[in-house]
């Protein structure tokens, strides 16, 4: 996970649900700090632009990332954001770039874990998500 500052507070509930599914959380420094403050265990990775290794691109290439949440940091994608997303697409790593998309994926994962996955409209899933968040 690597989310922009605007999304940091809202990523906490999504991260808690992912951890509840038994997934290991990996995040960049700022996102990791927010998640730790909320009581979550998280492995911290260097940001691509820091030049330190391993970073998220390295971990994807090594097959160590199963799902990626990366929200843009501004109107224009920065080169490192493009690199992360291009690598994810090339390697077939599922990637979401919005918190609503991440929440929908987590809802699907939770349904799969319960063995209750069925076909419904996006509006029905959004309604379920709104009920769960309240």
C-alpha cells in the first residue's frame, strides 16, 4: 500500500479488513506510520524514488506482492507511480488506484473467504459497503 496524504485516514479500515483476512500488510513509510498508529502490524518498504532496495517494484518482480493499492499523489502521475503501475500490469499484480476500488476488492475477498460470493450489481455491492462502514 502506498496512498496519498488525503487517503491516509481512510486506508485504515481497509487495511484492518485485509489483515483480518490473514494478509500481510506492506506499505511505504507514511502509510505504514498511519497503519501502525492504528495498531496494525505492517512491513515498511522504501519508496521507489528513494533509491533504496528492496522497494515495491523489486517485491513485485520477486512474486512477493499479491495485491497493490496505490492512490495517485496529484493530478499528474509522477514517474515512480508510472513505474509501479506499469510493473503491476506487466506482472499481473492486481492494482487499484482508488479507495473505493480497494474497498470493493476487500468486500469481494471477504465474500470469497465466507464462500458466499455471488453475482450482484455494483450498486448492490456499494450499498453493502456503505452499511458495513456505518
